[in-house]
């Protein structure tokens, strides 16, 4: 096999790994959409807020330290201790559950049976609020996340693939963090599919998405379902925040990963959990291969727009996505 072909295969493998990270973010959008029928604009900020909270708890940072120092004239920043990663993750999950309860109590319960556009606008306001809250609580500086995940190239894969090429080919470069992310995403997808299809709460979730009023009339607690689904979405956001934060640092640009999740949803479908994974993989592989083959001819940087062009094509020919439900309105 030629080295050029092997490099293309390496690009595809890394595209698959990048697609898994996109899919992790898209999963949160799918969960919220299945429960409320709206696109949750705040999902990317949830990942940012979860990552900020995890790092802050792990490093023993005092929440609202800047505000406390400005008001009281003190110079406190840290408690002076560090939490183990596992303890910090458990505490962060608790914070995301509390956040889900507060979102339901102060926002969602007042918007029952409202038009989807109103709920969508509410998530936009929530996104900006959480971004500002995260800034006040933990500061805006770039933070390093270390929860014990492996990083760097997999030496085993390099050593066992070097023989495929010539003297100039040293094996496939695959980040160990991407491999972990792929395994975690697989476990999440399987778990969420089982929950959605076979659990009582999963069936109630689909009923709420179809009709709020009808779900209430048969005894389904709308408030409980919303708290449950936002808690799960918060957990998925935490997982995505851990992966992206470990890969590129915890910074406020992390919230922009929501923009890359949008074309993933358009390809996979807004209501399909497997579709989020398949859409992410298509986007990941597609943008990497396009950059590798066409990018040099057009000046590069095609990864910035390829996903959106591909999503536009899908909107024209298959607006419900590959796995989405086709909506038919009779008039």
C-alpha cells in the first residue's frame, strides 16, 4: 500500500475520533428535543459550565472569589485543598442535577404548552445566563483539566501499523484520549437507547415530546420528566466537557462546540440517539477527508465550513435527517 493511501486512512481514523466528540455534544441536544420538541441552544454552555465546575471543585477554587474580593476587599482564591478527580466528578453531577431542578422550577414550568419558538428563545437566554454565571463563579482564565485520562499518541497502534507502509511511514497516529472518548460514547449511546426504549421513564419522555397536555392527562408528571431529562443532558454535557476540556483546555470557546453539533443533528435527525452518533461520524470523517484531499487546492481551512454545507444539502433533500421522524401535517 502506498504511503499516501495510508495517510488517507489515518485521516479517516482521526475523523472518526473527532466525530465521536461531536456526537457527545449532539446527544444532549437529542435528549432535550425528545422531551420538549425544542432545540436546546444552551447545551454547549452546559458543557462549558460543567467543565468549569469540575475544574473549580477539583482545584479547590472558591466560587465567586472575584466578586467576594471586590465586595469585601479580601484576596482569597482557593480553599487550600485539591479533590480527587472521582470525588469532583460526583460533586459536579450533583451540581448539574440541582441546576436541572432550578431550570425546571424557574423557567420550564412557566412555559408549558407554549410555542416551540418561545421555548427556544428561553434556552438562548439560559445560555447567556449560564455563561455569565460560569464567568463570575470560576473566572474567565483558561484552565487545565486533569482527571487521569490518557493523552498523546497510542504507541501500540503506531508500532503495529508501521509495517503497512514504506520507510517514510511510521504508523497511524491516533490519540489515546480519542479512543477513550469513542468507548465512552458507545457506552452512553447503548445506555440511552435502552433507557429510551425499554424504561417507563423513557416511554413517558416520548409521550411528553408528542403532547404536553395529553401526557399530563394520563398522569405523567411533566415536571419530573423535564428534571430527569435535563439532568441526563447535564451528565452528557459533563462527559463532553471532560473530553473537550482535557483535549484543548477549559475555556469559554468550549461553548461554541454547540455550533458544530447543529449539522450533526441535521444529518442524524433531531429525535434519534443513534443518529447523533452516525451524524457525528459522517461529519468528522467528511471534514477531515475533504481537508486532506480538496483543502490544499482551495487554500485550506475547509473544516470551518464543510459540515454546514453538507447539512445544507441534507436540508434540501432529506430535512428530517437519516434517522429522524418524517413530520406530516394534515390541513
